[in-house]
């Protein structure tokens, strides 16, 4: 029997991310709510690019990741697929 081991992604960036210090409410708002505050916080965060890479690699479909909303990440994916 062969068991493949899957390496866990490096999530050390999350410890330094500003979102870890502010709480999830800003980053996972109710449908139709503003994501302006989440994007502002992301804009100040040094981990923004690592966060966005993680979201794209793991097909995160909800919330603000790396400064982009769900719709913005979907648009980015579509642009890269073409």
C-alpha cells in the first residue's frame, strides 16, 4: 500500500498578517456589505502578496484575501486562464 504525503502549505505569513490582529468580521462581511475597511487594512499589510497567492492557489471563494474581493479574484483567475 502506497500512501502519498501531502506537504502542508506554509502558513507562517498568517501570524504576521494584519487581519490576524483585527478579526474576521472585516474580511468576511455579510453579503452586500462594504469591503472598503478590509481592503484598507490589506493595503497596509506586508503579507498581502502571500495572502493573495494562498487564496488563488487554494481557490478561496469567500471573503477578502490579499486585498481582493471574491469577484476581483474570480476576474483575476479568468484573465490568467486566457
